C-alpha cells in the first residue's frame, strides 16, 4: 500500500478507544490520519478519507455497542427510534460531500473540530446537572428526529459518527445522563455510519483495505475502552482530547488554504 499497515492498525486502535470512551465514531482522528498519509497522492481526495473513515467507524461502533449490550447498558428501542432519521440525512450529507470543492470540505471539518472543543465543555457542564422528570421534553419524537438527523448529516458529510453532537443533544433534549448518552450514541452511530458508508460506496469513494485495517484496530480499541478507560481521570482525557482537536483544526485550515490556492 506504500504505507506500513501498522499505521492504520494503530490509528484505528486510538480512534476506537475514543469511541468507547466518549461515544463518538472516531472520525475526528481517522479523517485527518488518512489525509496526512495520502497528502502527496493527487488521486486521493478528502472525500475518500471521509468515506474510508466511515467503513472503519462501522466496525468500531459495532464492537463497542455489542460490548455495551452484553453489559446491559444499551436501550435498543431508543437507538432505533433516534437512528431512523439518520438513514435519510446521511444520504444528504454524502451528496454534499461529493458536491462541494475540497477546500470547503477541509475548512468545514476544521470548524467541526473547533466546535467539538466547545461541545465537550458543554457536555461536561450538562453532566454536572441532575435532570428531573419535570424537565423532560414533552415531544420525544421531535427530539429523536433532531438528534438522529444531525448525526446522519455529520456522518455523510464529514465521515464522523456524529457523537460529538448527538451526546450533548441527548442530554439537552431527552435529559439522558452522560453515561447513558454515550452508550446510546455509540449504538446510533452503528446505523448512521452504515447508511453514510453505503452512500459513499455507491460513489466509489471507499478504500476498503485501509478501512478494514483501521476498523480492526478500532474494534480492539473499543473493547479496551469500554472496559478500562472509564477509570482514567475525566480531566486528563478531556484535556488530551481538546488539545488534539485544536492541533487538527489548524492542520485542516492550513490544508484548506493550500487547496483553495492550488
């Protein structure tokens, strides 16, 4: 492949660990990794990184969700209800990713990473509050549509699972506690990533061997994180995650600038 297969396995391992710990798909790590590896290959476009990331996320999210289900922490009925809208919005996101110029996709991903930094802070603030029954939303189905629709759109357009947005939305709209929101989000990502990956596969954007290698690493990482990583300090994990996102956001803005003038 021109690149040591070990890089893909390690990258998948890291993204899978984040998936199980934070309820995200891991695309915020995989997409930058794929673009960095293929930076000197003219035939490899950002949309290929988005699509290939989704294949790995399918494997990773399934692995983590099976573990959560075996431990009795997954509400399958709620997952399905929230995921249904994502089946449609994922295709919208896929269409947009194939339609916009590369620099728009790169700059948009940078903005997503910056927004994620603030969303993790919001999630931390929400986690410190104890919801009451009286605070629950009166229109549950509308909340499900907003949560699932947002996750599907992000999956198709950015190649991420959508958990960075879905977890805070679940806590805000349906008053789930943070642990339940993370577990539910990872289950929803199974469906959003499959829908988005299928759309990209039909466009010929998926690099299957690389996606499978990343997915194998992610499968192992998700199993590790769902068992052991929650024991780590929340402050340490949050700090490392935000620092990584800040670095990657500058990287993508730089790539967008180059793509715009090339």
